[in-house]
């Protein structure tokens, strides 16, 4: 998993930092911070920004490619979404608050 891989990378980086003379008490923290920062950066760029740019540059083609999949997925998860909505409304009423439908 990402957590295990991140921890392993942080340990490896900490070992390298110790070799170049950074004290152990700092090298572990620096290793974790650097690995988390790099993973976060890559996740943001590869997982969000690049796909967003691709979709913006090819909006119609991307929309056509994912429309059927999104429709089918919405039909599959509909019962779960309905259950969440009903549960939320019941708990909101139980707490004596107005539901979203009552405030609209």
C-alpha cells in the first residue's frame, strides 16, 4: 500500500541522510516530510491536474467516452445514495432540524 511504501521510502531516505551527516533524530523526520511532500505533489499533478488539462483540451471527446460509464455507475450506486439520503433526513428530523427539502 501507499502507507507501507511511503514508510519504506522514508526509512531509505533517512539512511541516506544519516550517511551524509544529518543526525538520526532529524533524518527520520526529514525523510518522512520529504517523502510525504513528493507523494502529495505527484498525486496532485498526476491524479488531478494532468487529467483536468486533458479533459479541458478534449472536453467533448472525454465527455462522450465517460458518459455511458457514469450513467451505469449512477444506476448501480443509486440504492446506496438513496439509503444515505433517507438516513440523513431521518437523523436530521430526529435532532429537530429542518431537512434540506424543507428549507428549499
